[in-house]
C-alpha cells in the first residue's frame, strides 16, 4: 500500500473551502506544501501516520489563507514602529501622542508618525510646522496623513531637506506655503519625497529587522500572500527585493510576496526583475502606477470640479497620452498593470488605457486591475466586466475618512456612487480585497466587516446599505479573488486537493457570530506553504 501519509491534518465542523457559500464539516490532509486529501474524519484516517500532527478544532472556522491584494510592505513595517495618530480628535491630542512617542524613543534620529486626519479634529483645520516645532525643536519630525498622500513636518525636517521659500514645487507635488510665502509644513504628493528620502535612509540590517517584524505580524493575522505595490519614487529607497530573496533562500519567507514595481516606461529594467524573481514565494506579478491622489486633499482627478472648490478637479500624475503609451507598451510585453485611481476621471482614464491596449495589441487574458475605485461615474461600472478588469478595493477605506468631509468634497450627486462594491460585483466585475497597509491596519477582518456591514466612520450609520455584500462573497474577494487576479487560482484561493497549503483557522465561525464581532475575531493557526507559521496557543505559552 503506497498511501501517502500526511505531515499535518486540520479538522473542524466549519470548513469554508471557497467552493460553496457555507462552511461544512471536513478534515484536510497536508503533505509537504500541498493539500493531498479533503474529506470526513473517516476518509482521512488512512493518511494518519505516527509523525502526523493532528489539529482537531470544534467549531473554529478553517478557510483559505488571506491574500492581501494591495499593500506596501516596508512602508508598513516602518509604520508599525511609528506614532499612531488616528485616535487624535484635535491637533493638541495629536501633538501629545507625538511628544510621548518621541520621549519613548530618544535614540531615533527622526520622529515618524502616521494616520493623522484633520477631518476628525475639532477645528477640521490642517496643522502647520510651528506646532510641531513647539514639542520637537531639534529633532526632525515626519507625520503621514491617514491617506498617505500628504505629510506634516517640522522646521527641522524642512531644513534637512533644504526646503525654503524659494524651493519650487516638483512635478505633481505641492509645497504648501503661508501668506508670507514660507513653507507651512504640509507637503503634498511628490513633494513628500523631498523629506522621506532623508528619514527613510535605513541600513540593510535595519531593513531585515523591519521585514522580519512584518512577516510575524502577517502570520499572526492569517495573511499568507501579499502584493507589494510601488508606492512613490521617494519610498523606493525602502524597497529592497534582495532582502526578500535572502529570507526566501533561508526558508524564512512565511508569506508569499508578489512584487509590483513602477510602470514608468522603463521596460528593460522590469523585464530583468521579472526574470530574476519568479518563484512560488517571491515573484514580479506586474506593474503599478498612480493616476491621481485622494479626495480629501482634492488631488483625486474628477470629471467635474470639486463641489467645495469649483476652481479645481484635481489632475493626473502624468499626461494621459503618456499613461496610455506606457500601458500599450507594457501590455505588449505581457505585464499585468494596476492603477491607483480614486476619482471618476482617473478611473475612466485607466479603463480607456486598458481599452486602448486591447485595440492595439489584441485581446488577451491580461488581468489588469484598478485600485481603490472610490468615486465612479455610472457609465463606467459595466466597463470592468467588458474589459475584464479587476476592481481592487479596500472596504474599510470608506470608514477611515470623515464621511461629512468626503461628501462635501464631491457633492451629493457623485456621493451616490461611492465605493460601489455590490454594484460592481452585480455588473460582473471581479473583486479582490486588501488593506493598503499601512494606510490601514493589516487585519483582513476589518475589511470583511465593512464590506458586509457598510457601517461608516460614526460606528452606527450605514453608508449605502445596497452596497453590502454577503460574508461568503467578501471572503472570496479576499482569497480566490486575489489569487485569480494574479493568475494563481489553480494553486491558491480555495481549499482543494492539489492546491498549495495556505490555510488559516479563526477562533470563531464568522458565519455564526454577530457582524459587529467579526473585526475582533482572532487567528488561532496559520499554515503557509504547508508549514505552521503561527499558533496562538504556542504564542501565548511563549509569552
């Protein structure tokens, strides 16, 4: 008898394979990095050998590992070590958080913070450098806005970056200035890079430590695959694919990493990267670029002017003809492409560029995506299916912005088409979910909760209840939706015999608990590539 014996078996009354819409009782046998059998306990018995590790769960939910379709690894790893300003409800509260954080880390040259949002402050007014100077006169400070498209810095940071009243705005960037023409400490879009490149100058060893922290964090949240998207030129200083490769070579890469370097016309360089990184665990999956910014900063590109500032509708980060040419050329080389597009003008331009590529190069199975899809023109909803484009969304984003501020910017007419998750899905668009970490926390269950509840930032009101989707649909968008959108549905995304063993066990069955308890549900066990990379009990015992 040449029956294979399993290395690991996991068993529960609630197994969500992703092939149906409800969990059912099952046991899963894993050998090396592959699922070799799924069935009843009786059917799995022959796979049990003396060295088989058996995990028997009762009603805990077993499901495919979470596959985060949009995040920024190293930027997120830095943010894990920075001051979290999201709870602040005034500038003074934010300053107090920063002051305490700075005191707790006297050895750090730079004081870094993230996720402040003046939309939540009592005054709703943007801060300036002088308030930071009060608490940090001698140490440079860099505070990222919640959406990551502008920063608040102090005078010391401006001095280090050599920014003064005569410094000109970079292309697609703004150095905000006060009435006297002096920089006021707010830098938008590409102007952020002038400071970031000084603050993020880490050694190889520091990068290794940051990446190790990220991997541990991902495993504890059941995240078994991620997509590391090009963020901005200024954050490229952080990226170090060699460090990722080092971890893979040493068997320490506990999360599959899909790389998306910049789409910028330099195809020879990215073709070399694609040839270099192409394993099961670490690969270049395609190219990413920005078409616009964000609504709150009025840098998102709209078809019509902003409701609260009719002299602007935002602008594109590159001329539309440049964007289209880059897409046609990269598509012709077989690259999948992803565009950050938040405003209805940006979304339309992205779709137009993909359509142009089909006309010039012929139709192919390209699996291009659009990221965020926040404010869409109704005429463009059906084009996702027509052009076979994935809607890559982060449902918790609509609860991160202050709803009143967001609506003031776009006005009531466009507000009807905000984060239209269900409408897109109903129109036949494919969905893939992620977090945009560190813009949001890495916990996938927060995204799942928003997708099924549509509860806004108030914690009580529902924003467009018709845009809710079911729990099964949300879980599929976070597993097989992401796998499909990167050509890996044959090996990832569902629990089936022959697929790679990326599996997560949650403490509770999400299908049986009140919706509001979803975000607080903890991960009990994470299996990545057939190995246990997080075990809550072991973790608690070690503590």
